[in-house]
C-alpha cells in the first residue's frame, strides 16, 4: 500500500460521464489499498471560456481579479468528482488550493508554489478519505487567490506528491503517455516507455504541452516519480526518470517538440561596436519581454545584423521598441515576422553522437524547407522555419530519425 497522487486533466473530467469514470478508476485504486490524493483541472474548454468572458469586459483584465475568475473552473470539478465518489460509496472531500494552504508568491496568473501544509490532507487520509484538490490555484501570503499559469494543475499534483512524499505522481490525460512527438501531428509517433527528466524538461520548454514545465522541474528537483497515462484506457504510460548511466545504447533522439508561439525580429545594419547588443537587448528586457533565440552576424562593411525571437504576444511591443531604437543606433532597417515556427530535436544521446545536425538539415532541405535560425544546446537542436512548413518539417524529421514504429523501450537500448 502506498500514497499516490493522481491528476486528471480537462478532457478527463470534461463531461459528467467522464467524471463518473474517473471516480470508478479512483475507487479501483482505493480497493487495492492505496491512499489517494486527486488533483483535477477544470472541465475542458472552461478556462478558455472564462478568459473569453473577461476579455469581453476589458482587453486587459486586472491580474488579481483574473485569478479569482479562472480559479472557479477547478472548484466546479472538485465538487462534482466528490459527489461521484460518494455515489460509489467512496469517502472523499474536496478542497480549494487556499483550503489546503498551497502557498504561492503573489505573481498573479503565473504564481510559484512556495510551500504546502500537508497536515489537513494527511488528516483526511488517516480517516480513510480520498482527498480531491483543485489544481492550478493557490493563495499568497496576504490571502489572495493566485493561479499557476496554463497547464498548472500538473504542477499542483507534483508539488503535493513532493510534500506528501508520495510513491508516485500519475498524470492522467487524453493520450496514453509521452510520445516521440505530438501524436495529433504525426500519427506514426510512438509512445516512450521512459524519458529522462532532463529530456522532458526540454520537450516541455520547447512546446510539448503534455506536461507543464514547472511540474517537470519540480519532479526532477524533489525526485518525484512521475508517470503520464491515459484516463481512457489501461496501460503503463510513460515513466519520467533520472538518467540511467548504464543505459549506454539509448536512442540518440527521444523526441521532437515544436511551437508556433514565437515571432522573429531583425535590426539590420547597426554599427558593429562594443555595447550594441546591450543597447538592443536592454530596452527589450526593461519592457519585460523575454528573448529566446539570438543571432548576431557581422557584415563586411563593419555593420551587423541582430536577430532574435520573442513570444508572439510580445511581437508588436518589441517591434515598436526596435523601430524607436533604430534611429538612435543608426540602423538601416527593422524587419519582423510573426509567421514562424520552431522545431526542436531533443535527446540526451546527442551528447555522444556527431552528425545529428547534418541529418536534420538535410531532411529539411529535401523537403525544400528553408531554415531561418538555428540554436543548439547539449541535448537539443532547434530551428526556426516558416510556420506553413511546421507539420511537414516535423513529419520529415520524425521519419529521418526513424522515430516511428512499435513502442520504444529506452531501457532496452533501442
Ligand atoms: P490535459 O488537459 O490532460 O492536461 P493537455 O492538452 O494539457 O492535457 O496535454 C495533452 C496533449 O498534449 C495531448 O492531447 C497531445 O496533443 C499534446 N502533446 C504534445 N506533445 C506531446 C507528446 N510529445 N506526447 C504526448 N502528447 C503530446
Ligand atoms: N485549467 C487550467 C488550464 O486550462 C489548468 C490546467 O488544466 O492544468 O490551463
Ligand atoms: Mg495539461
């Protein structure tokens, strides 16, 4: 018997019938003698619906009030799930984030969990109850409701699992594990039996929304065994683990992530002298805009072109800042493009294998796809391409690296 934290995402609790299904699954785990803490998301589409209503009132809702609004989605599902559990004869109690003291900082809409007082949860477990906690929300030191950023219920689950020292944190969703790439884009994608925290962190930060990046960070930091599974069918899912040293022959590439969330800006013909990068990047940072990829080229005439990407929602603001800077810096021109996509290959095996980049670039060239930017780290290579080539590029790379086929068992060194 062990303590297990289970998280059910929006689709898994999207209808009353599905909520009853989830309750049945929880009861089965209870019958096997496990203590169960459940974290639920809002019903699918609900968080978007609430956001849309807020935007109909004002284009820039007050962040504190937005969190009061968005947190209501999860309050609905905790209550409904407990009702379903009661009907099945399973003792259960629901709690909002504030009620179980999920203490966060005060960064509304993107708060970070600081601590969890797990006493209340333990008390209920000792009484034989299933504890159902609202995901995605917490409370700051002044008692304000906060939310953890989109997809934040994953993080609530991992944080609770860490605080309770749970045997496993199970993330139930609408796919039966982590795949080599999004199975909705590449039907040949295959489920991974295992993936390392490090790789999953890259996959999440580069666009795979199957797990929120903070959840993976947290699980890695506190050593929480994390598993992604389907809430619709039985199976082993994907285990996210520490890198195994003896696993020498592991796959070079474990997955392909992508996103359409970025935009590219270039300032052309700025004088190539000390301080130029700082004079460009400084004002962008002051406007709270995060940069992702950065490239600087040196032209033959002593001038340089400076290109970077930002989140697409910051594109207009960044373009305005750059246009203003252009005059001060004596730049020739400013260019922008918000119809780009980023495709990334991820794999710890890249550390010990050469030639990955050339295979990648060749596969894209064979499809006539032009690469606009490149960036690399020890375990990933990212390229920026025109967004109309996103699907084609991901499929071409998936097949060039032989990622399709039967279920891959990383521990057997395929
Ligand atoms: P939930 O509502 O359960 O949190 P999400 O929609 O947040 O579910 O995440 C699951 C989705 O993530 C899948 O439906 C799938 O389309 C997408 N996804 C993206 N990349 C991957 C991947 N590499 N493996 C599995 N799913 C992925
Ligand atoms: N309901 C929130 C969202 O849609 C949190 C979550 O589902 O994890 O982002
Ligand atoms: Mg999610």
